[in-house]
């Protein structure tokens, strides 16, 4: 959805906002896929940098769940996702502090 929302012929701000918010909320399930890793780096980084204070505790638990899930996967893309989740976890920790 995010790729569609930002494509040259669509460029819809509402779809873009909704898709990015969904990826932030789907922190573990949405990020622990090869499809997420295949998004352009700029797109992944824009999602990674977003934080939603209202969901901080939920995202904290999601980060822990995602790390458990990633420990069971041996594909090459896992290292990139693990690094992004750890970066997100650091931001959540800072926000909670």
C-alpha cells in the first residue's frame, strides 16, 4: 500500500500517511517480512523514524515479540530488520524515559 501511495502516478498524501502509520503500528508483524526489506531504503527509514507516544508500551512489547520471531528465521534479510527494530526499540526506550 505504501509503495502504491507514493508512486509517481498516485502520490496520495492520505494513503501515504495511513500506510506509514499502519507500518509503525505493525511494528513486529509488518517489519518481519522480506517484503518490508524490499522497500526502498528511504521509505524504510521514514517509517523507522516515526514514533507514536500513544502506543509506546504496545510498541515496546511488539519489539520484544519481533526479536523472538526473528531469532527463528535464518534468511539474509533478518539482520537488516533486526537492526531496524533495535533502533526503534532504542527510540521507544528514550521516549518512555
